[in-house]
């Protein structure tokens, strides 16, 4: 009888979705030596017990509720003094009967060299040189981990410390959706220096540091009013589909303008102009659209001011030449807004770093923390550093703003 039960269990196991995946952990060296004692875990939603690689580097992951061909999002491999080299494998992979799940690791001191070698990224050094010397060339670097699209930036744009060695994560943040609007080349107003660069590099941090899948990130450069409305509609529809299981991020770098009568704040599309508010996008409308969907949280990152000033401290062409003390928009739903400046202040550029001042310190904190930072910590960091730097370099002080509708918003982790 016992033998019969064992046989039945073995036969019925696959019917109930019990499958296993074999794999191997090797070291990034000339011989590909096996790496023993690597602790491997899979996110809890996949119903898989943790395991460890043996003396030959082999391991087996057993799943309770899966079938062959299912996609598994995320695996963590940990060994003291080592880091994963081929991180694209750990982000997403397909269950298969073949021993194809190979994780490559390297000592932390040799990690950068190992990744460049593994992915064949020798062009990264070439990219930096061409970027600095020949800014009119379009340079593209693609790999399973890195995805750079360096466009036609101005000749004064050069890589800074936050643009290189962007931290990589093995986490998969597949329920966060992002819209990035980077408006630089305005048709009727002064350009916004470094706005395209702001948007491009923030996208890289979303992808590589926060672990947000590429398909979840929409980057639009020099967006018209219709472009902006379309992207907000996409984000709204996606968040509605997930209800309170998803988070949204709306990032904006560009001009903001005030209503000189009501002092309300507006985002300015590249085809808009300051003298006609109908050509702009009201901040209150944005907050209302995304606040109505019932998302777990929506984070707004706004590198713009709403006083009518430009990044160099001057005034927009279509303004009256007088700074307006604008009002902050009214957040709706579960929301947090981190904005670059308050009232009649200017959101300055940080020319030495080729970024907006707000965006530079946003990226710097993401790099220092590897994305593991609460919104409260991020808000405090932005306030301290932007206020100090604007005091040194700016004509006027710039004080970023941080507002949330949830009591616990400061404890929310960006990653």
C-alpha cells in the first residue's frame, strides 16, 4: 500500500503544478569554477523554498504551484564578498527542464570589470569620450542590463558622477509604472537646459536601480499638450487596472507657469506659451486624474518652478517679467509630491553636473542608497542639499517642497 501511495504521489505531483528547476552558480573567471554555498531565494508569491548551491555549484528550486514554461520574476543569490554579474538572469526567467539557469558571480572588488567583460560593454568608455567630444552624434549602447539612448544634447552636457556606475538591482518592481516627461526645446519659450538629460538618466535609475521593467516606463521628450495628456491617460488606465496593488511615478523636467490671477500652477508643454493657460496642463488636473484611480500610491517628482522664472534665473518670454508667488496644487488620493521649488522661487540648473539642481540630488541619493531609501529620507536629503547649493551658487535660495496625503508617507520606500 505504501509503495502504491508513493507512486501515486510521484505521478500526481506534476498535475498539481509541482515542478523543479535545476541550475548552477559559477565564478566569473577563465575556468568558470563552480561556486558553493550560495544562498538562493525566490519571491514568496512563487511558492518556492530557499536552497543553496552544493560543492559543484549545482542547485535545485522546487515550486509548488507552477508549470513548465511559466515565467518567474526574480531570484536572489547571496554569498559573502560576492555579487551577481549577469543580473538580467535574476530578474526574469522561464521554468524549463533543461539546466539553463546559470548564475555568474564575482568578488565585489572585481564586479565592474566582470560585468563589462560578460556583457561586452567596452563601448561604454568610447561612449563617454564621444559624448564629450562630439555631442551631435547619436550614440546607442544596448545590452541585457544597460540601455542607453544618448541623443542630441547641447555641447555643454558632459557625464557627471550620477550618470556613470548606476547601481544595479536584481529586484523586479513589476507593479510600479512610470511616466517621464522631459521638455527642453520649447517652440515659443526659452529652452530648459539639461531637461532631456534629466529624463534620460532618471529612466536609467528606474530601470537599473529600482528594478522597474522597461515596458512599465514611458519616457517622452519635448512633449506637446496632447503627448502629455496621452501619457497621463496611459498611467491612469494602468493604475486603475491594478487598483490598490500598483504604484505610479510621474516625473517632470521642464517649464512650469503660474496663473497670475488665481496663482494656480501649470506644466508647460513644448508647444505651449505662458500667455495662454489653455496651452498648458494644470497641476490640479494632473493630481485629480491620477488621484482618482485608487492606486496604492502615486509619487510626483517635479523639477520645475511655477513663478514664471527660467532655470538661469531669468523670466520666461511670455511672462510679464514679474515673479508670481504660485500656490501648490491640491493632491488627491494616496499621493506624495516632491517639487523643486516653492512659491516665487526658481528651480535652478546645476551646470557643473549638467542637470537640474533638483534632479541631480534626486539621482545622487538614488545612487548613494542604491534605491533603498524612504520618501522621508529623500525629502530631507533634497531639502538640505538643494538649499545649501542654491545659497552658494544661486541668486536666490531654492527650497524644495515635500507633501503627502498619507500619514505614513515618509516611511514609504522608493524601492
